[in-house]
C-alpha cells in the first residue's frame, strides 16, 4: 500500500480527529542510530552534530514519519545532579541519584537546558 499523505498531513489529520491513510510510524530507535550511522554511542552523547547526523541517517534509511531524539533516560537526571556512568560504546546508566530520599527534593535546582549536563547536546 502506498502512502497518500505526507507525515505532516497525516499528523495534522489525526490531531484533528480526521481520517489518515495509515497510523504514523515513529519508532524510538534510541542508541541504535549509532550503529546505522557508524559511530560510537559516546560520540553522539557528547556531540549534537553527530547526534543529528545519526538520527537523520536512520530516518533516511527507514523512512518513518518523524525523528525522535532519544539517547537514554538520564540527561535530565544528570543535569539536576545525578551521577551517571558513560561507557565508551553503550547506553549511559544511572550510578547515583541526585537525591537519596524524598526529604531532599527541595535541594534540587531546575536544570538549565542550555548548560547543564548533556542537555545542550540533546
């Protein structure tokens, strides 16, 4: 079956409650884009241009409806003070949370997406 709508037309129709030619396909390929682009996971976790190029390469290879920028679960936690483990070529993982119990929650400061942790990369 051939598409009769562009991704934008499809998303707009669905948002309005109208019919679409098919369901949107928006996979979360996450770190798999590194393999498609041919780089290490650590390379796009620290470089926005590499992350963008890897995402675009995956989009071009598979032709899904939109790009979803996702590398791991911890950019915001890291930006707010959590410690993370950054393997050379594997998914970033949590080493230590920013707070140990709910009573410490007032110690958290809002993250600045322009300067804290890996948020500027994402």
